[in-house]
C-alpha cells in the first residue's frame, strides 16, 4: 500500500541548527541525507542568535544540507521553526532554488541546474493575504499534507510536491 505521508519525498534545505552536528540535528532523525547544497543569499545572524538567509543579497551564497523528509518530520521541523518557544516564531516554509556543491562547486546561480527545496525563511516581510480574505490564506505545511492525502494512490516523487507547491507559493530567488 502506498503511503506518501511516510515516504521521504519532501526536499528541505537546512542551514543552521538543523545541520549535522548542530544543536537541533535530532529533528532530522529518520530523514535521508541528500548532500551538501548552497543557495543564493547571505547567511545572517539575528540579535537573538537565530540565523536566516537574506535572499535580497544576490552576490552571496549560503551553504547547507539537503534532506528528504516525510510529512511527519516536516511537521516536527515546522513546530520548531514557526511555533515553539525556542525561536521567535518568525519562520515560514517557502521554496528556494538550491545547487549541489558536488555537482556545481563554482557557486553558479543558473536556474537550469537548480534543485528546488523547501526552507524556512525569516518572517521579516509581512505576508500579503490576497484580496484581504483570511479564509483564502493557505498554510504551506497543510497544503503539502492535503496534496499527499489527495494523491495517496499514486507513487509520488520529490519533484511532484515541488511542482504542486510552485503553483501555491512564491519562490524566493
């Protein structure tokens, strides 16, 4: 029986305390390590010590790791990043292009060779709710869960989730 919610098909890029050997790497337990990756943007440290990527800085890059996670792991990470008291509840799940350091060691930002991943973006810009109707707001984690449930009879690949969510959210680049 296919269970897309238990399959490691959600790509996530981590760059701070979720990295191997860092304080919260245990949140990645049960995930599949995908290698060292980078994305465009400057790694920054906030006044409270949390880190984030300034995606407006186009000449810099941030190194991290890519993982394939199941829906349960994504929910754990989401709780840490956007709801727990550990951080200022200031991160939202977004999409970002990433590149494998092994395949593209020159830190080239060509979208043709990009692997899109989810990542947690600092909530420093207000989120626009189109049309001023809160009932139209879609939580990305819930949207992923609904998509996995709806497609439970199909064998999904990581790109299927990315392609679906590209239609649901803006890509940071």
